[in-house]
């Protein structure tokens, strides 16, 4: 009985720990009044960078797991190799997203 109660109690303690944080009022948000094309492009490319980089990390971990569990099966190894290729493509897209604002600034600079 005690073996079932202790994990449940620990789970409830851990799950209820962040609750006091939600009681605080949200910070004041200032309205955005002056948005530049450069700022919009930079924000969009920052989101693209983080999304693709996170996907690349997930793909690399998943491909590594598939390599480890392939156990000599060439089809699974080929699938893992393809996943690693997609991860490299995602990293390339993320890096391109970081370069785009620099190029826009260079083109639009007076």
C-alpha cells in the first residue's frame, strides 16, 4: 500500500509546485505602434530558425535511435540515413533563415 501512496504523493507535489506562479498578474504589454518591414522579417525568420532547428535536433535523435536499433538491417539503416539527411536539410533551412534578415538589411540600406 505504501509503495503506491508515495509515488502518487510525489506526483501531486511536483504537479502542484508551479501553481503559485500562475497567481501573479501578467506583465503589462505595450502596444506595437511602429513596425518596420525589417523587424517583421527578422521576427518571422527567428521563428523559422527555432522551429527548424528544434525539428533538426529531434530528427538527429530519432535517426541515432534508428541506427542503434537497426541491428544490421540495411532497410532500417537506410531509413535512419534518410532521416539524418532531412535533419541536415532542416539545419540548412534554419541557417538560411538567419541569413535572410542580414541580406534584407544590406539590400534596403540607404
